[in-house]
C-alpha cells in the first residue's frame, strides 16, 4: 500500500504550452503560426496546453462548484439519474473499467476509483432526434432544482462556452492537417459534445494497481480539460515513461482522440493517459469532449495519405465507433450499478 506516486513533471517539449490568444484575437498570420504549433504538438505528443484562450474563469469556477454540489448530494438522489442506454446520467463508483482502451497492463485489474455525471448539449422535448429515440441524442436529466439550485445553469453555461471554443479552434486543426480552414464545417453541424463531470474521492492507502482512471485513449476528436483542483493527470511519452502534466493557472489541457488520429491517418497521436487515484483530498475534473456528428463518416484526409503512407482506414461512422468504445468502457455496468443500489 502507498499514498504517493512519485513521477516527474513533463518538460515543455513533452507537454507543449501554446498561446492561442493572437489567433483568437484575429491577428494577421496567427492562424498559420498556431496551426504549425498544434501540428507539432499532436505529431510528437498528442497533448498540449492552451493559454490566453478567452474562457471566462467565473464560468469555470461555477461549473467546478456545481460538480461538488452534485457529488455532495445523497447517494439515493444521484442514483435517480443512473446512467442510461444513451450513456447520459450518473455513473457510481465501481462501474467504469476503461476495459477496451487500457494500454499499460492494468486492464481488468480493478474498476476506476471515480464517479461521474455525464451530460450532452441540451435538447428540447420536440427535437426530432429525441422523438425518434436516436441513441446518444436524448434529453439530459438533471437533479431536482430544489435540492441543487443553479446546478443545471452552471453546467450549461460551461458547456456552451467550451463548445464555442471548440468551434473557434476547428480551423486551426484543419490547417494543422494542411487542409482548408473550413474543412471540418460539415462535420460539426450537430456534434456530439459531452461533459464528464468527475469526482475522484480521496482513497487514503492505494493498491499498486489502483487508479482514478486507468490508462486509456479518448474515443473522439478533441478533449479539453480546464485545470483541476488537484494534480493527478499523467501522460505516457513516446518513450514509454509516465509523467505528470505541468500545472498552469487558467491553462486548458487539450489532447487528440482516436477519431482525430484516424482522420490524420495516424499522423496525429492519441496518447495514453491516466489519472492517479486521489489520496488526501477529493479531486474534481470537468472533461469536455468535442466530437463530430454521430452520423459523420470519417475517412483519412487527403493531405495525410501519400504513396509512402497510404490510407490505413476504411470509412467509419463515428456513432458506431462511439457505441463500441462505450460498450467496452462500461462492460460491467449492469452488475456494478445493481451493487451500487
């Protein structure tokens, strides 16, 4: 048993810190300059940190406060929102395994030491995709406002703000792939935009194989992660070493997922990462996943397919891949959820 996991902090080369302010301000030449930096980061590391991103810090602070507000609710209240077939709702401790994406030998050893509430963009009751029952396109479910006042508003404000940043950065990713700046416009008309509001409760003594979230790669296009209240996120370098991410006040951690790797024909990485289990203090995380429309068919872009590096992937509908990914991540859902009750 141990309460410490000593790892060194990643260097700047291992975790590039990019100033996105000039681009967001519309300065001449900033798009191409930032695209070059993003290309380098995603080819070498798969992770980066954005600073000067124009995000409202009060909105982020309010969303983190809302996370604590929700996780402090009685267990019975949280279980009223138990995760459903759309993977929307509350995931109690002991449910997730990262089973289909574990990459460091911890697969199946123990469930993740975490609980979370997952929500998407809000949809109206008369939304055609809600009415037709399309998977992953349901209405969000929220706790009773009487017991969690202001919670829904804090999360939707955060969701909207992060979504706007995702859209603003799409031209940068397109140019990083050496494609036209508007290349992704048709792929994000009704994107799958997910927030996973996680609590890693303080565990005290830890098993050597216990993690808050075991090693995995993300399913989608791009993940954005405002700084947590506690350290714990680790990335695996191309040399195979696990390192702690550097901390920077108001920085946003960004990584590419499996779909962006597929889009780039493996030019961009989808790097393994994990979260060490919390020890002395609870850790809260707001993971924002910016993904294409579930109906979009993903094919490697022309700029990344050459005679020396031919296309590696056949066309794939993102929604089908997403469903398979989640089926592995929550393969023990039924038993764990029943036990939690």
